[in-house]
C-alpha cells in the first residue's frame, strides 16, 4: 500500500495535471469465459500436497460494464495524469459445471473421489480502479504507467449431479476409476463464494493506426492479494471459511479503439486474461444446522484459492 501511494504521488508531481480536462464514459457488455474459481484444501500446513480441489467453471457468463476516466486533452503533447474506474456486473443464472476431486489416500497420492454438479453463477462483480501517468513519445506512441486496485466477488451454487467415491481395501483407499458406480445427487449440494482484493502495477503502450483507429496493449501484475472465501456443504452441514493472502495477480490485455469521425464518440473492443494463483491461508470449519452448537475448528495454512478467466467486451465511448 505504501509503495503504491508513493508511486501515485510521484506520478502526480511529474504530470503537473491532477484533474485532467476530459471526462469520458463507456457503456458496454461482454463475456467472462473459459475460466474458473478454484478452491483448494491442503493435507497439512507445511506442504503443497492437495487433499481436495473444487473447480467452479465459467463457460460464457455475460456482463454489463460501466467505465469512467479523466484524461487530459494534451495527451499527445506532454506527460499527464489520468484516473479511471471500471465496473463489470455479471448476469446471474448461467449454468456450467463444478468438479470436486479428493486425494484421500496419503500412501499413494492418487485420486480417490470425484463428483460433478451443475454450477449456477449467483453473483459476479469486478471493480477496477487505476491511476497513473501518460507519456507521449515522438507523437507516435503513448506509454502509460499505472497503479491499480481490483475488487472481485463471485458466488456459485452447485446442484444435482453425481458422485464416484473409491472403496477401501484393508483400510487403504483404492484409486478412483471412471468405471465406478455413479451415485446420483439431487438438489443443492454446495455454495461457494470468493471475495478478492488485489493491488497491481501496470504498463501500457498505445499506438495510432490512422486518424480513427488505435491499438493498445497492457500488462498488469501484483502480489498484494487478500481473499475471503466461504464454502457451505449442505448435506454434510459444514461451513468452511478461509482467510487467504499472497499469490500473484496477472492480467494482459489488448484493445482496439475506433473514433467516430466528427463526433465525441468512439467504440472499443478489448480482450484480456485475468488470473490469480498462489493465495493461501487458514481455514475455519464449523458445523451448521438448528440442532448443532456451531463449534469452529481452525487449521493453519491448509486453505488455498485461485481465479482465472478470459474477458471479451465491446463498449460505446462518450467524451465530455
């Protein structure tokens, strides 16, 4: 946090323009696709051996977006300060799949349990805030240095599906095999939600292709990551709450912009990939239900999570 504050202060001092002269707003829509939220349970807090992994898949989740930015009119003439925010709200109800895998036998480390369910996205919100400096070079390219903050919240509900659990021989779990009987499950099975906070630094390059078209490429990275997640196993009457820290945030992006001649409007197309890996921390497990005490058990450094998705979108830009 301190390093980002220092960065923003230096940017503002260099630019000499704290507020900019133009305000632009974008309304758009797009899809999150080919991604997943990942929920991890480790066998112990000292090793990276997985005991359980749940993959909450995203196939093609539509979203609406709102983007606002303050940028200087002199962006092609001198270094300047800019600030922007971007909000994406997913449209709930999409059905995908959730897959749950367990490695119950420590002597072999082989997969023992597998289950899959219909996965419904209940909430999906992405909020990004960034600020930085733009530096023109020879009137042919603009370099941007940015400091940013991202907040994301997702909730999924797994329903129906089937289970395949391995048998035991002499107290040892046998490996999972796809020929195992499929035990049908009906109704809600698990609800899972993630809330992410991530700080990042970025670099971007914008190049005009002609008087109306321009293309830009951006790369962001950061390690200041916090995650809260919650897993409710309805049939087992268990709730898992995790507090996770660390990991790596990465997001490359490419965008194409078309300015409509003799107007203050433009159309943007963009494509990006966002991923967070390596977050880890403590798990808090408690029983739920009207007839139980709700006792909480804490296990140190046994929980993990991740998130990744492709994003594509189109937006209509209005400049004021």
